[in-house]
C-alpha cells in the first residue's frame, strides 16, 4: 500500500505528503530531531483531503493506502521523538515512545507484502536492541470480561450479524476496531514478561535514584556516541570480581572491619561479586528508502 500511495503523486496532496516525509527522513538521518512532528503537522489535513477524494471516486484502495501511509509517516515522527528523548536523557519518557514505534511498525507491516516493507524490518531490529538496554523485564497484564462493545465503523456489536465488518480490516480509510463500552468483571492482574502492551511497568515507590542510575545500561551505551540509526548486537558476560573496599586478612583472622568475627564468617563471605559486562558490536546503518 505504501507503493500504491507513492505512485499516486499526480494528485497534488499525495505529492506534498511524500515530499514532507522525505524531508523528515533526511532530518532524522542527519541527526536533527527538533520538532519531530513539524512535517506531519504541516500536511495532516492533506491526508483527510486524499481520503475524501478517494471516497468520492469510490477508490477504496487509495483511501486505505492513505491510512497506512499516515501511520508510516507517524512512525518517523515517533522515531525522531524517541531519539530526541534519548539525547535529553529522559529515559523513562522514552520507553512509551519506543513502544509507539513498535506499534506503528507492526500496524503498517501487517498490510504490506514482505518484500514491500522497506526499512521496517531493519528499524524493528534496531529498536529491539534498544529495548534490551532498559531495566524493565516484568509487566502487568490485566484480565477482564467485556459485557458490551461496539464496532468503530457501524456502531453495532461486532458479535452480531448486524455488523458486516471484520476486526482489524480496513474499510475506505478506517480500521474496524472493537470499542469497549462496559467491563462486566475485572478478573486479574498478572505479572508477565511478554505482554501485548509493555507500557504497564512496575517501579518501586521509594526509588529515589537519578534517571542515569535507574537506566545505567542505556546511559552507558549512549556514552559510546554511536549514530542512533546504527544497528548493534549485545553480548552479556557475567564475571566474578573481587571487591576493592574490603581489606583482606587470613581466613581465620579477625575481620578487618572490627566486628570481632573471623574474616571467613564476616566480610570474607562477600569478598566476590558478579559483574555484568556488556560487549557492544556495531553493525550497519539503517538506511531509509
């Protein structure tokens, strides 16, 4: 659908949209992340114009293509916003924007043939690597019973014969979504490692560490100053290291800390610790098409 939309540049609005996206892509590749939505805001009304023109001409393919291209455009807005937050060391805020990027890639990719996904696979791989740099490993996922919902297009229940739409399909530039009106029962909140939505994170209420301390792995990675679009791999190695804040004495001697206990039963038990060493291997740069 991206190619179909791009090939319709004889339509002035389509040509203007494609030109604005090219400008945004070039800004990102040059490292300029100021005002991430500037180009999109200047042409967002053009998407509506293309949609209405397509509906008027009974061209459902163009109407659907403009929706996919709109989300494709928004992906690069989110990507620019994400890189900007990284440079501003706003790591906690960057997490949700990172998840927005994943959502846009998945949504757009769903409607494209594998060989027509342009730079999406490379971007997804790159962002997956960034995701591993965050401390979040466990998330909250809720379970509930829906008692009432309706179709976003026709307003009828999607379980009824009155609704002809299939959830997730496109219809003249709109996607059929099941909108929840009423939840009968909230059943559970589960701790999971691979939820559908990773935005519901778990944090300690009294964690007063700085942003750099909480996101130490990500913060240290950024000190390498690799281009944000450079792919990379991470190999994590656990090493046993000796603490340098403990004065060693004989195992059966009194501990150097002054506790009056033998060293082997006091500080000697904590003489070694496990250190995580991360080996970063740079790979190729993601090139926008």
